[in-house]
């Protein structure tokens, strides 16, 4: 009998814990350099002014977060761990592997120098009480040959995780067609430009795992296109990359050339009657890291070379077509003049509120009780910020997906008297009807630019529902906070018009190239 492992290696549980904690801190403020290189290329070639501005904000935010060592995004994610444990490893600990990992998650999210936003609720069905330390993680363990432990750790944002999709196709059906059709329906709540990862085969749960794990592989689409595909999986990657970008969705759904910087495809043998297919988007935060433990101690993580980050400044982002707005003197007449796609710089006082706060306010309205804060004539920002540290007014404070507030919008506008809303991604048809009915515009901030946005917030105080933690209502005082007009008072939506315009442009360019014009 051949022995695979000639020597058993002992790895201390405390080294796993510290490595997990250090890795989660690391990925909270350092983008993978490969993503920055590809996003920089997308920024250089982008022709849509709105999309170029959005990509520029993401790149500037990334550089600021790296230097400030503060989170790239306020949604610091659901922790997902893929651990490949060598069968020649002995883990020195009285705790379970899950407990060892979760202690690392706890330490990372409660780090006093860079606290990360806890977003995990203990009971998904009823109570939905925040665990306050972002535990537990979702952990996948494989036993493999060898005497090391390889861990891939990711922090997955809720906006992109909510857009995961699954289907079982007929064996003869086109995976490419289903993926492209599905991406076209996802909207922009997953914060493009990012990646799309596809798992094919196995069973329902295996396909989802294939897609989730594959999205953490290095970005290499340019190299793949240059050398050409060597397998059906690689050919499908290229086809999907080209077809998804041809949809014209663009950065933040504003319309543009780049929706994805890469597409990943992973396959596994499956039943003869089946073709399970999973699709998972990765947002612009794109936080993940792979490291190996060999018993010599916790992993040592070297900072990336920040010189690879492009030198983009505020002046590069707001050069033309910018309107400054005083929130403390808003009128319906002024808001009616805001144009769809226009960049606004907001100054003055605004309120914040997410799902839980909206639910409480609507319940109070239904019960005929007064609201804890007067919303009449105010602007509300859909945000749950990271806790402030040191001299910060507030931690990273990027927008959350606005469609989750669509069910509350009519009462918030008709009975509470809101004047405008700021969030991210598109609104649904019923929400747009309310916007038109009450002449209340909807604006977006750039998802993936949370640290940059936080620097425009000059004061912050909790005004209601403090028990909700990061979902409490704040009053922010902002100065030149950048937003884009997404839905105007006539119901025109940049998330409808932008992708349509750029899809037509790219189709026309493709036809021109094919006929040699």
C-alpha cells in the first residue's frame, strides 16, 4: 500500500484563526491587483460619460481605501470559505474547524482599528437578529492529498449574492443563451462591472458551488482571447464575455462598453437526463484571497503594489455637466429641472434609512402614529454605514439596492412627504409610477465607492431606531456628495435608456467592422 503522506504535519488552530482574521481585514481594503488592471483598461476605453465616471469613482475609491486601510464597500460581506485540508494534517485545537474559522471572522469584524460592518442575522425566517460579529461564515471543506491547508476566503456582498440564479436545462439546450438572457434580467443591483461565474453539471447544489468557487480564480480574459480557447469551457467563457458586454448594461447599469471584466466557467459530470446550471455575479468589490498554511505559523500577507492603481483624482470625475444642489432649500420646481443621467453634487442635510427602518415607518403610518423624524421635504439615502473610527464622522457609506424599498415607496412619498431618494440600481415599474405621481426624483450613488462617498459626509448623528445597529436612521450633513439622476419626475430612467443606447451603438459598430467600414 503506497503512503501518500510520509509525514504528518501539525497546524495550530490559532494560526488558522489569525490567518482568517488577517485575510478578511486585508481583502476589506485591498482589491485584487488583477481586477484593478482590468478595470483600469475598461476605464481607458469607456466612451459612455456616465459609465466612465462610475468606473473612475470605483478606482479612486479603491486607491483611497488601500491607503486609508478602510473598507472598499460598506457591505463588508457574507464570509465564504473554501478549505482544502491535506489528509496528512493534524489540526492542534480542541475546537471544531468551523469554530476555529468563525473565531477568525469574529476577530476581523470586531477589529477596533478597522471594524467591518456585521451583516449576518441569526434567524433568516423570523427574528432576523444581527449576530453583531458577522458569524457564522459559510464553510466548505475538502479532504485532499498532502500535509498543508489551502484556504480561499471571500467576502460576498448581499447585492450581488441576491442575483444568483439556478436552472436545470434540457441536455440539448444552450447554456450560453440561458446565461445571456438571465444576465439581461438581473438589473444593476449586483454593481457591475464585475464578473459572472457559471457552474454546469453535478447536481443543483454542486453547480452552485462550482460557480461560487470559480469566481475566485485569477482574471485572465485578455490572455485567453489572445491565445484562443483550448476547451469547450474556454470557448464558452469568451462567447459569454462578448455577448454579456454587448448587452450594453455598463457600469452601474448606466449603459456602456464594459459590464463584465471576465466570465468564469466550471463543469462537473452530471446525470444523463440533467444539465444543472448556476449563475453567480461578482460585484465591483470583488474581495477574495487564497493562502496556504504549512505549520510554520500564520500566513504573512504583503500589501499589493499600489503603484498599479491608476492616478485618478476628483478633478478627473466631475469636469463637465455638474450641478450643485443645496438640500436644505429644495423645491419641487428645482427637482423638476434635473435631467436623467445628469451628475449632481449634493450639499446639506439628508436622512438615511434601509429596509428595517422603512418597515417600521410604514407600520407607524398604518397605525396612525407619528414618525420619529419628520420626512417632509427631506431627501433619504438608502445606506447602512460602517462604524466610524478615529477622526471619522462615519465609516464607508455606499448605497444599498433601492428595489428593496419599492414596496414602501408610495406611503413614504404620499403620506410621509419625502422629496427625493438616493440609492443604487433601478426601480421597479410601481416605484416609477409613484415617482411620477408625486414628482419625487430618484438618484443613485456609485456602488463600490463607499469610502470615497464617506469623505463627503461632514457630520452624522443617529435620529431614530438606534437598536437596528447599522440599519438605524441617521441625519448626514454632506458636502458635494456625487450622485447621478436615475429617474426624473417624468419617469425617464437612465437604467432603461442607457443600456438601450449603448446596445445599439455596439451593434452598429460591430456591423461596421464586419463590412469593413
